[in-house]
C-alpha cells in the first residue's frame, strides 16, 4: 500500500493506492506522463537565417516541420504537447538557429549538436 498526502488551499487530501488481490485481472497501466515528447533531430547542424527586426517568428521545437528551422504546424499531429517557440528579434540580424532541437538557448544554436547523443542520433526522415 502506498499513501500520498498533499495540501491544497485550506484542505488536506489523502490518497491510498492498494495492490490488487493475488490472481486478480488488472487493466494495463496507462501512461500518465505530462511531460511533452522529446523532439526528433531534423539536422545535426545549425541553420543560418536572416531575421528582420520586429517580425514575429515561430521556431520549430519538435523537429517535424518541413520548413526548418521554422514551424509549419506539424506538432499538432506529430508531437502533441509541444509548441513552437515564438520570438521577435529587436533588429535585423544574421543568426544561427538550432537545427538539432536540443539547444539550451532556444531558438539559437549553443553547440549541443556536437555532443555524442546528437552525433549518434538518427536524423528524422520525413514521410507523407
């Protein structure tokens, strides 16, 4: 038996989870994770782009977009729970946007694509 206690505003709630009786039929476990899916790797290099100051951009964070590095809405069906990163540059500039989708400074490349887990990762292949 596992018990959890949690405090909600001015109220305590207690939940108890019990093991089913021996020999009982148990439904398969459901995946209750609220974490978004991991992005796929569409490119192992950063993507050089010319940005216009004041213009709104949507950087693809899932890796499924066919318009890399920008979003084309593929996350709505291929990576539900993930959303693009929307940003507005202050001035016109040439930048390197992350192509591997694992940067720690999104949407900009921080060199993460050089790490072993990206170097050895398979590239995402687009299918219709």
